[in-house]
């Protein structure tokens, strides 16, 4: 494996890691609106992700930074095309972070309802838009010979990418329901299990449709078989998670949806390779792993930095999750 391919795989891992980790706290944020019955239950849900949500967002920063450093052409073209959706994502994430801190600053119902709405939309909007934008990598964009984006928002928000957004939204909600069931006790836990048992059918159908569409659209990819296999694994894990949550094995159900997110990411990036951003105008103008990557020296230096430090980061984040592993309930909220 050459360094450019190695970094394509690593960038894919970073994006998939972000979706898997941030995905469940997006799901928890969405559950604060209708699932939680009162302020104490909302506080329980927020406290389940309180120690980890900002650490999960670091994966996004790392994924974007790695894309910029390893594939500057990919970064420049995609982020220029996605400028307006990315601004919407960043505004939503900023307001969501503020909401976690500010909702308790005043003890009035109106104040809390406002920030609770921000938490819901600040979770739902990024989850949906990240699905749209990452699906756009596989779909491709209208690029000219200089790799400049020549289209409009209509080329970004297509039926295929909108389905990608629905998949991201559905699997995040299911992932979040499993996490709430894993981290809570009492009535909240029971209702989270009930919700998680109802979500796999629509989520599985969306994932299956997205995987089939992706493989058929990118059928000439050199590793399309990875996408076929990953799609089947994703649907199987979602269905298996339903059985696990009904049996009360919340930990295994959460691992199943974590694996399903990873598998959906493998569908996307497996079908994409060896391109990183196909041109829908002329395939000769597509950005590939070879023509979009940094120089060999840059990739070598990045590899020497990443190889020792990525395991350290993973170990630290695992320790954080282990430290805050205990369940909570409304009885713990004053």
C-alpha cells in the first residue's frame, strides 16, 4: 500500500470514527425534544453525554485537518462546493455547545424550552447535513479541468445525497436510543429500549437502499466488493441490535449500531476508491487518491506523527468512557 492510499484509509477511518462517536450524542440530543417527558429527564439525557460530546467533536476537527493535509485538492474543491451547508453545520454545532452550557443559567420554562429546541436542531441538522455531504463524495460533483466546482446547491442536494442524510439521521437516532438504554435506569431506560426496538426496520430499509444505490452508481470502483459486503453487514447489525435490545443486552446493541455506522462508512469509502471526488461532467477531471494527495515527503512526515499519537488518543478517550461508565436516572437529578 502506498502512502496516498494509506492516508485515504486513515481519513476514511477518522470520518467514520466521527460519525460513530458523534452519531450517538446527536441521537441523544434529538431525543431530548419528544422522548424526554420533563426537565429532569432532559437533564438525565444531557448528563449521559456531558463528559464525552465535546471530545467526540475532536474527531471532526482531526478528520478535516487530515483531509486538508493529506489531500489538499480534495479539501479545497469539496469545501468550496459545500461552503453554505458547512456554515449551517458549524452554526448548529456552536449553538448546540452553547445550549448545553446556557440552558441552566436561568430557572424559567421559556428559557429552557428555547435552549432545548437548540439542542434538538443542533443535533438533527448536522447529522442530516453530514450524511448529505459525505454521500456527495461518492456521487461526485460537476468539476472542470481545473477541479473547480461549476454547479449549484441542486448538484449537492440530490435524491441520492438526501437519502444519505436520512440514513445518517436514522442511524444516529437508533444509536442514541441504544446509548440512552445503556446509560440510564428506570423508566427512561425502559422507554429507550422500546424506542430502539421500533427503529431498526426503517433504519435498515434506508441503509439497504443507500448501499444498493451506492454500489450501482459506483459499479466501476476497484473495491466495490467491500461496499457490497459492508452494506450487508450494516443491515445485519441493525437487525441483530433489535434482538439484543429486546433481550436487555444494551451494551451489545450499542456495539451493533456502532458497527453498523462503521459498515455504512465502509460502503461509502469502499465504493469511492480510487477516486476521492468524482467529476460528474468528465471522469478525466475527477480527483483521485493519486492526483489529489500531498507530496510523498509530506505524507511521510504525517505518518511518523500519526502512527504513535493516534493510539494514545484512542487510549485516552477509552479511559474517559470507562471512567464515566455508570448509569444515571432521574433520582440522581436534584
